[in-house]
C-alpha cells in the first residue's frame, strides 16, 4: 500500500530531478557554488530514495528487512554529510576566511564522525531513538546557518543577500515540523523548497551576471539589445553608452591582476550608481562596459556622461594610493530602425574611440599616474 508520505516523497523526487536537469546546464555548473548546489541536489535525492527504502511497509520478508536496514543506515549517515555540503555552499557566498571555514568544517565533521560511530554501534531499538535526536541536531544546525548568514551578511552581494538568508528558513522550519510528524520526511521538502528558491532567484541571476563585476554579462546584454531594437521599431527609442578604461593593460602590468580586477569592480560600481535601476549596465568584454537606457535626449545623455566623469574624479581623489583611472565614453541614440545590433555597437564604438584618442593625448601630455 502506498501511503501519503510515499506520495509526498515521490513528488519531491520529481521536483529534485527537474532541478537537477536545470542545474547541469553549463551556465550554472561554471561556478563553484553551482557545482556545490548540484551535489546538494544529488545528495538530497539519494536521501529521499533511502527514506522510501526505510519506510517501505512490505510483508515483513527477509528482503524487506534488509531494505529497511539499508535505508535507515543511509539516512542516519547521510544526514550530517548534507550539513557539510550545505555549509560549503553557504560559505562560498562569503569572503574567503580560512580560519572561520576550518572551525565550522571541523565542528560539522566531528558531528559526522560521532554519527557514523553511533549508527554502527547502537542496537535497533536505540538507533530509532537516536534518529529523533539527529533531527533535533540538524534543526539546530539549520538555525545556526541562518544566524551565520545574518552575522556575515555584509560579505554577501546585496542582490543575493535576502534570498540566500530567507531560503535557509525552509529546512529549519520543516525540520522542526518533522519533530511533530516523524512519519514524513519534511526536512527534505524544506531543503527542496530552498533549492528551488536558490535556483530561481540566484543561479538564474548568475547566468545573466558577470561574476567579477556584478554587472550584466555579454549574453544578457545581447538579448536586451535585440529586445530594445524591436521596441524601437514601434516608436520606443533608446540609446547606448560604450565605456572603456584607458590604459587598463598598463594598470594590470604595473599593479598586478588583483588590482586590475578591483579597478573593474570599482568602475562597474561607479557606472551602476550613475544610471537608473531600469538601465542595463553590462560588461561588454575585457575593460569595456556597455549601458542601455531608454533616455534619448542628447542633452541628458551628456549630463550622464559628465556625472560619470565627476564620480571618476572623486574616486581618484579619495583613492590616491590606487591606480588613477580614466574612462573613454561614447554614446549614440538608436535612430535608424534598419540598423542591426552589430552595426549599432560598431557606431557607438566609433564615438568611444574618438574620445579615447583625445584622452590618450591628454594623459600623455599631463603625465598621468596611470602611465607612471
């Protein structure tokens, strides 16, 4: 007889399989966090199959007894391993801190080793009692993970912070529920809901976001540009900026790639603060950024350009020990409905490179610290 808990497990398994299919996409698996999330999905799926084996109500035959024992062993051993994987995933969102990671990993690993020892030494009667204790331990850890994320929330990207923290409430709450309805594995339902939220709100965002700068990536920029060109044909004009960091190779060669990466992030922040939320600030490639905006008034566009330059000047003044940056900025209004996206980008490039030629001449004449 198929009981309600089996039906719930099966539905949860179907959702996990769908999430696994999505998580195997190249865009998701390209990041270490994506790989850890994929392993978490596989581990949770394995635990659900183990739960079905453990709770299988057959005729009491020898084979059924073996299946129940195997399922119970996998459940009790695998539970703490899920905690390790979840912690590593969470820690991947924070600034690297080897000492902190070592302390937490050691704590969870200790629980795992104690757990394995007890699983293989306790008798059948005590192992069921211990399983309930293990649920409490896991609930405590899920709660600690929430507190951990809240404590170090300033290390998480702003756009990911709330989603990451809120997703951890699901395994915590559903594991507490399991204490009252021990015949249903609600913990894994909670974990599955957490994965669903993470994939929809975070992993999908990773597919459209440049990992280094937090700006929109080239792939999503191309999609946005094509969409805006189609809208422009219906009478909704837009414009685009092309922005390049002057002498960026010199910055990399002189100060190193770590400093170069910081400059890219800082320029991205300057650009994102200079435009509106509805505008698309994208990393076009290397040290080039492209911005799409529905503003089509040339006077306003020039004011935006001035605003960017003012913020770059302020950045240089407040970071005297860092390499001084200068930007070449070109923009163009899309005013030809027959112009392709490629030709439009080339047209903006031309305006940007004219500005770059002027900037390079000026920087050479004034002995900029970029060239030092």
